[in-house]
């Protein structure tokens, strides 16, 4: 029962019902969304205890304190700067539930179990899309630049393509896990991979196809390596997202005459003017705090300031509803403080990368590639989307790996301290032979004492410097190694 409810919640994150609102109506869509929220809330709440008395509204895990700090800031900041509290509270509750559901997935399931649930949800969605392609093609296709293009559950081809890329990634990791564990691989499972890739080609999104192939290639390359090198995923995300904006707003504009001469768009299909105007607006007001989570485009003052930079007949004035860049969108909504905390959340997660197993690392690394590329030209802040939810899952996996490693080392250090205390409590009567053995060498002159290299067995009996480190020294070394 729990798995079935989880699959339904994951289907909603993957975009269901999406375009099927044309068939079932807007009221049914709202009902499905609220049902998904209720399921997530119940699953998270019931995981805190086996009995009703032990159930907690929220279970806080110490491994994820940085993620809690980020969410706490978003809530406090938004409630402080937004006048329309009702709208922002609904969004914040949705965000909080998404984060808690992501952590619940990591705590309740191992990687294979979690991906099996995601695969099951994806299987249902792909099956529905296949049926619609035959009997209701207008639901899953739309006309783009004069040609029929597959969009699945989404309003456009890019959204569908990124979702299919994620589905292929999930199946790739599952395939590696099933091969390693020698589990049976069904015909349906095998057929799903080329089927999803075929749908991806129908989306006519060359970028998504290229990134998907690159992720598959990197996964296979990493799997066959003998000496595996794990990359700092959070640091790479920070460098790429900042570097891309600097490049797009400076170097790309210098090259604009050349790019126009060869038929290329230096504005990235109108995104650069949007980013320039967002920077101008945010420099004038709410620079540090933003306008509230997901509230920039719903606030009259910020919307008027943004539109003032465009013609009334332009697309940006009439239709633009987001910054088309994750970092720009975060700045609009959470301010520079929120952007710094967001980056810190990714940077600090790098401590756990080296403690991930191979499959966990492949999943996190490939997902971060998809997430980073999409973050460059689209916003990744809507808590209802699978990419936002799975970004918290990937971060939680890294935090959990680091926390488990540190707990193991601290446990070892405590055992060491107890062993040292036990040795100190031993009396002469308890081990007379040991003390007799020690006294045998107590009068040996310094010139006759063998060095540690000559006889390491006897060296601790007369070396002036202690060979064993104190518990405090061990703890200091653990902290230094951690940071």
C-alpha cells in the first residue's frame, strides 16, 4: 500500500496529469494535486512512529541540518517581505512538503528501491502517452515551427524532453543495479529504454538528446574504470552556473555581430535581455532579501519594474513569467542571501561524495548534469517538479553518506577512548606478568634502549613521546578532516 501511494505521488511530480487536463478538466487536476499533497503528508508523518501516539508532525534528521537552514530562511524571508501572506504560505507549505518527502524517500528506501518506484511511475506515464499517441494524438503532440512535435504530458517539447532524459537515467542506474545483484530483467524493462529514447527523438530537442547520450556514456565509462575518480558535483554546479551567466552577459554580447552574421542568436532566444532587466530591477530594490519565494512574478511592483524595460508589444512584456535561469529566479525570490545559502547547500554536500557507492555516485553525478544544464536556461525552483524534488534527494544522499561516515568514525573514537580508560584502570595485581615484564627494562640506560625501528614491540615501554593519541586529539583530527 505504501509503495502504491508513493508511486502515485511520484507520478504527479513527473508531470501527471499535465496535458490530460484537456480530457479530465481543471477541477479533476486540482483534486489530483491536492490528493498527492495529502499522500505525501501522510507518508512523511506516519514514518515517524509505528503507533499513533508516537507520530510526529515533522521528523528532523541531524544529517540534513543545512537543508533545514535553507528552508527555514526561505520561510522567514518570504513571510517578512510578502504582504499577501495567503498566497506565499501555500507555496511555502508546498516547498516544505516537497523537501520532507525527498528526505523521507532517502531515509525509507535504498537507491534501488527508490528508483524502482520512480521507474514504476514512469512506466504508467509512458503507457498512457502511448495510448494517447494512437487514439488522442492532439493531447501529446503540438505544432512547433510548422511541424508536429511530441510533448507528452507537458506544455512544450523541452519540458517533456528533460523528463524523458531523467526517465532514461533512472532505468540506466536500475539496469546496473540489477546486473550487479543478478536479478531478472524483464522484456518490458528492456523495451522501455528504446521506447523512451524514441519519444525523446520525437521531441526534437537536440540538446536533451546530446546530454542524455553524454550521461549514458559517462555512466558506462565510470562503471568500467578500475581506479574511480569522483568529481566535486556541488562545486562544479556553482562554477558552471556562475560562469555561464558571466559568459552570456559579457563575452556573448561582444560576439553578437559575428553570431548574427552566421545566423546565430546571441540573445539565447530572448533570455539575455530578460536577465539584464532582472539585474536592473534587483539592484534597485529587494537586493538582499528578494520578493518572496515564487512571488516576484506575482507582485505588482516587481512586475511593473520588469515590464518597464520592454515594449508593450513585446513577448517579454506580455508573456514572460519567469527568469529562464535558476540562479536569476532565486535572486528574484530569495535575494542574494538565499542564493548564497543555496550554493552553500550544494558546496557542503561535496563532503559526502567520496562516501557514496558507485551506483549512488553515478545517479547523483548524471542527475546533477541534467539539473545543471536545465538550470542554465530554465528555472528550477517550482517545488511541484521532479527536478526540484530529486535535487533534494541527491543532496540528501550525499549528506547521509557523509553523516554515516562521521558517525562510524566517532563510534570508533569512542571505542578507542573506552579501551584507553580500561587499560588505565588495570591494576598491578590484575596483570603481574605485564608489570614484571615492564620493570625488567626500567633500569636500562638510554644508550642501550633499542629504537622503535629496531624493535617496535618494546618501543612503547620507554619512548618519551606517546605513541597513542588522546581522544581529544582524535576528535580534533576528525573535525579537521571533515572540513
